[in-house]
C-alpha cells in the first residue's frame, strides 16, 4: 500500500482550497482512477551538472498540455510527486507568484530551504508532503537541482501521481463556516504561500466568488 493512499479522498468528501480571494469549497462527486505519469525528465532529458539546476519548467506533453492542470473547469486534480535520484532536490512555484515588495526575499534556487528531495519523496512511493490540488488554469512550475553529492552529471526525473475528481461547489456559507470551525470533517489546503495564497483563476472568481469565504470571517 502506498502511503499517499491514506490521504486520497473518496467520493462525497469535502475539500476547501484557500485562494487569495478566500476559501473555495466543493464536494467530490466522481473519483477517477489514480493515474501515474512517469518518467518526466527535466532539462529535456539532458544530464544536469553537479550543483546545477534545470531551470523553471511546467511539465507538459507533446501537445503542450500541462500534466498537472485539469483540462476542464469541471475537474480538479489531487497530485503527488516522486523524484529520482534520491539526492536530487525539487523546488516549486506557481504561475501567479507575486513577490511582495520588501516583505519577503525570494528564496534562492538552489538553496538550503524550500525544497523536497528524493529521499523525502521516492520516485515509486511519493510522500504525502508533496500533495497539491489543481483547478483549471492553475499549474505549478518546477525546478530541480543535482545536489552534487556524487560529483557526476545526472538525469533527474519525476513521477506524477494524479487523481482526477468531478465536484459540486458548496454554496451554503454557513456550511462552509462549519467546516472551517472544525464542526465538520473536511480537507483544507492553501494554494501557494500561506502568508499570501495565489489568486484564483478568472473563471472561478467570476462564477463562484460570492460563495468564497475569507479567513477573517471564520
């Protein structure tokens, strides 16, 4: 049994995603079979020099479709990421990242903080710490580092473990507040930086902003 299986919701489970605009809650309706994409080789499959990086890239297929982005608004993805070799490091940022003036200093890449490595999340058994949720028009950029432990150039690859769901938006604000107050069981995830989550895609804001709840309302 994979460790991530303990963290994969079944049908009729409630999930809340915190965007900049507020919490977006939905109920999972149809859970599709776990799909694994492997291998995805960074740097176009070219070996990366010791202490070098691949540069930021959004994994996609030959048709330019992003592996980690649902192709339809009616679908959400839950995703986990495995990495090989074990000493390689993986950094993540979203397309809508915003550096907040002098309030933060962007973390250097490569660096000593802000990464997962292959020992934390194995290629054939990814860790729950890599869990990401994606909606249409949202996808991450990834950057890998050959940490240079062996002093050899290496090809770094990832495995993407994706569970697609159809869903039903929760429009009852009192019900949403009951989830956030811990009165009902649910899964809640922050989209991006906990201090300032990423912005929701335009379609989601246009269709559902009136049903989103700000943390200050809880």
